[in-house]
C-alpha cells in the first residue's frame, strides 16, 4: 500500500501533515479539518481495501467508511499521532471496527437461525481473498476480531503489526515507521502473530 498519493512526495506537503499532527497533539482541534483533505486519498484507499475484503453489502460503501472513520478519529480526545503512517494505522484500525460492527449487524439480522460454525478452510479463504459468501466473511471477521482481542492481551505489539500488515496493507518498512519499531522486529512479530492467530482460529472454529 502506498502511503502517499500522487504528488505527496513534495517535502512541503509532508511537512504540512507533520505540522498539523503536532498541532493536534497540542490540542488544536481545528487542525483536523485541515488534515483531512491532505490524507483523504489514503483514507479512501484504506476503505476500499477493507470493503473488498469484508463487505458483501452495497449499503456500506467506501465513502461511508471514510466518513464514519473521520467521525471516530475526530472524536479522539488526545490523538498523539506521531506521523502520517501512524495516523493511517490508527485510521485503518477504526475502519476495521466499522466493518466489524457491520458484520455483527449482519449476524444479528439472522435472528439466531442457521448460525453454524464455519470450517477453518472457508474462513482462511475469506481472510486471504475476501471471497466466499457474505455470511462467511462476516463470521470470519467476527472470529478474527475475537482472536485479535486475545492476541492483544498476549502481545499488544503483535496485534498492532497485524492491524497494519493485514488490515492496512502496509509494507514491513511502513509498519515499522507507523509503530516506531525496526523492520526486523516487524518481520519477527508478523510471523509469530500469524502462527498464533492460526492456532487460535483453528481451535475456535473447528472445535468450538
């Protein structure tokens, strides 16, 4: 995933974003409205990635995800976003929770009927490609979120790496910059997190 839109390699553009993030950290809430146009294309790209992976319902479109994420981010009391990649990582996490809320709503609409455990191989395919029936994707997202909550308690850094790499589509260097860690730490944490989540999801979905 590219963290910069066409033309954003202009140093003045990046300096402006860094300055606005610093103003936000200092409590200047008006800076958020100035920040949004500068990062809108990246937010839209993130929203497309989340929607392709999870959404099977046209009522939740890309623009709606961006706007909902904007409202959630704007309501953050003390953001402390260190850099553009860090901001985008937080935005991606907000979008994940938006998609999760949507998935849970789909499951509630089933009114308790035909809610069978989804075999691991179907969930794995949904996680990898976003393919399969919408109900399978919803089940996969809910199951993954539950596992992510357990991973966060087990190792918070690994859970943040998954959010950047899997949900945000960030490269290893981009993830390292967003989280303030080295690429080697990202690689190690990413491998360990994938193995941990695989074990958790397999146990939950096949024996639960």
